């Protein structure tokens, strides 16, 4: 299998229904159903928000350090099976803090799993953009005692209505701490979100970025500065950012010479891990081995380590 890096992966998005059930039983929590297939049957999404509603609901089973350890360890085993040599993993501390799960528990479990990992891996702390900039700043300051436990910050959750410019200050603080900066932009939001991520947040990678293709000047900027885009094909189809894989802008992005990488985003929800995304491109878009090899090489080039 071609060696690759995975650069756009939400660890909470790897929570398979079987683990939801196992953790609910272990933590004595109620669930609407304890049948993994019935949980999976709900995964028919109209857009990003309809996915996020279920994503936040399911992750309520994550309570203890052991839960976070088991979640990350399961992903890292699968990543190794999928040819991943390097994983830069998003996590959403605010989604746990609001449920009363302290940072110590989240960092404790995740960093222990990464220490035991069969593949090179690091964490990127994401701010939930729909919870605003003030809370993001509080969370970053609260996370600084765990500074050794993460290499960067990102921006995720509901995009439209929460432009990158709102988060200028917290990204400045992150920069002063020597953290890498990335942001989801251009998934559902327009090219203006990608411009802001570049010009105001000074990100070194753009997560998704597919709507950048609507703006030729932006495409030129991304190409000239070799700014990596972490594209997630199966996610885009399942969240209806594109009507089908055949309609995806990925081939056009490659034609434009952009530094595109392929990633799984939330594989437990979108029907495949990272190699499954590569295989879907081969099967449904007729991408050649050479094209897939280029995408894999891009991912290793775009990794922070
Ligand atoms: N959180 C988890 N997956 C996400 C996505 N695809 N976009 C925005 N926020 C997310
Ligand atoms: Zn994402």
C-alpha cells in the first residue's frame, strides 16, 4: 500500500458505532439504541450541521482517560493498516469541556495512545468556531500547561456565519506559542473564507478548501505559495458539499497544480478510512496509480513532521 500521511482527521470522527455502544455500557450511560447498525442507519446527512448534531451527540460516551485512549488507539491501528506513516490528528476539547470532561482527561488519554502508536502521530487542537472567539482564547490558555501535547491549532465545526477573521487574536496567541496553524475553510463557506484563513489567520494548510476553485486569483495564490489543501472526498459527498464524486473538483485542483492531499475527515461517519478514499477516486473517477502516488507524496510533503 502506498505510504501516506493523514492530515485531516478528527479523532472524535473515528468513533465507530460499536465503540459508542461499548463505552455507553462501560460508563453506564443511556443510548436511544444499543444496536450499532441502528446507530449507523442514522448516518444520512443533508449538510455539515446535520452531521455535527449526531457527531456531538455520540461523543458524549467519551468520559474517562481510558475512553480517549481506546478511541485513539483504535484509529492508529487502522491508520497503520491503511498505509499511514504520519497522522496529524484534530481533537475538539470544547466539545468535551462543555460536558464536564476536563482537559486533563482528554490530553491524558490521547497523548498516552499516541505514545504507544505504531505510526508517527501528533495532535492539533481545534476551536469550535460556532462557540466564538472568546471561548477559543480561554481554551487555548487553559491548554498551554499541556503545550508539549499538541503541535498546532485548527478551526472546525459550523463554518458559514463564523468567518476566520473572528479568530484573529487567538491565532496570534497560537503563533506566539510556536504552534502550527490550520483552519477549515471553503468546505461550505465561499472563497472569502479561504482568503481570510490565509491573510488573517496565516494558516500554513487549508482544510477542505474545495470552494477556493470558484476564485481564479485564489487558485493562483494557493499554487504559487504551494499551500497544501486537505481534501476529504467521501466526506464532501456524504455532507453534500458536492453532488457526487464524479462532480468533485479534485481533478481540476490537480490540473491547476495545487498541493492537494487526500484525507478521511470523520471516517466512522463517511463510509471509509483514508485508503478507502484513495480507492474511491480510482474506482469512481478513474484516477491512475500515478495520480494517487502524487497525492500520497503530497501528503508526506505537507505534513508538519
Ligand atoms: N468537525 C468534524 N468534522 C468536521 C467537518 N468536516 N467540518 C467542520 N467541522 C468538523
Ligand atoms: Zn474536518
